[in-house]
C-alpha cells in the first residue's frame, strides 16, 4: 500500500466531495479514510488514499488535484504519507 494524504480547504459549497472523489476514482485511487468539517462556512477535509493501483504517478495526481481545486475554488494538496508525517512530527 502506498498512502497519500489529500487536504482540501476553502469556502463550503455543494459538490466538493464529488469533485475530489471523481478525480481520484478516474485514476484508480482508493479512498481509505476521510475526515471533514465545516466551521463558519470554511470547509476542511483530509483524506488518506492508496495510490498503489493508480494509473498515474503522484506528481501527476498532485497536478490534477490542484487543477481541480482551482476549478472549484478550493485549495487541494496531496503529499506522500512519509512527507506528511515528517512535516507534522512533534
């Protein structure tokens, strides 16, 4: 399993989950876990996904997600789990 952490932030609107999950599904990326919250209209979501069966590499997936984010007015980032853990260690 090759896990990636996907973060999505921005103002809440209809269709965020659908837009992100469509990009992932079209690339054969499996969603393992999702946490999302809305605080005073501000949307935040963190997904852990498995890219081991993906039909694109991580860099391409990062670009596709960032492009989708711009299209829907959200900030979408994807980081390999190892990088995410290193950046957020205590």
